[in-house]
């Protein structure tokens, strides 16, 4: 029995993990591209008032955590890699949910200001 972790197993785990991480990344890129224009069109704010920090953070988080989990556990074996990617996906999901809540709160603030101040 070979004690060295199989390359095929690691590649399969990274591919499946990448598929999981793709949705939060895709959603964040969509928000980054569309949300500022939506704010400008519907609420008349400038693009500088858009929550750029949150939008960029939402894009960077899935890529950074996936890369870190893969690089830190690549040599440890398939099980450790799977565990790190799963834990990282939990962090990405929690962060995405928090960022979405902040964006909704920001949107409500913009709507309130728009309705009160015209």
C-alpha cells in the first residue's frame, strides 16, 4: 500500500471544492458589476457612494480562502484537503451572508435617504 496521498484524489477534491466555491465567487462578481449601476439608476447616487469595499471583499474572500486552503493542505493528504476546503467553504458562506446583510442594510439606508430627501 502506498502511504503517499494519491494525486488523483487530491485533484478530484480540489475540482469538487472549486465547484462549490464558484457560486459565491460568481454571485460576488455579479454584484460587483451590477450593483453600482443599479444604485445610480434607481437612487441617483454617484458611483463613489457605492459600497466598494464590501463588493471587492465579497469577490476576494472565496478566491483567497480556496487558495489558502488548497496551498496549506496540498501535501497533507486527501482527507485533510477535503476538511480544509469544507471549513473554508463554511467561512466563505458565513462571510457572504454577512456581506449580503450589510449590502441590504446599505440599500435600505440609500432608499430611506432618497425618500426623505428627494
